[in-house]
C-alpha cells in the first residue's frame, strides 16, 4: 500500500465501488427478506454508475490536459468524496 496521488485516486474509486456494492447488498437482502423483491432496483445502481462514476472517469482522463496539473485532481477528489458520503448516508438510512 503506497500513498502516491495515483494510488489515492485508485483508493477513491475502490471506496466508491465498495460502498456501492455494500449498499446494493443491503437493499437486496432487505427487499428479499420482506418479500418485496423486484429486480428493477438494480437499475438505480446502473444509473448511479452512469451519473457518478462515469463523470469521475472522464475527469480522470482529462487530467493530462489540465494546464495547472491540480484543478481537475481537486475536482476528482471533491466529487469522489461527495459520492462516498452519499453512499455512507444511504447505508445509514437503510438501517433506520
């Protein structure tokens, strides 16, 4: 485990996907145990990948064109932290 900037970007994406999977599994098991299982709830997670993960990947691919070298990196981490907080709050709400 290293602590370079590229590694922190990878850890951010791992955290996003990890929290997304945890949130998905909680929703899956809760709906399954309640007997209200509907496979269309998966579409919400596909939408989240399209709305949250894809823009972060686009920002990541544009970083080499950034003349300052830090603007898009900061934007990437702010967006990544926002998505991580969104999933942490969603997981917290599912247990209430």
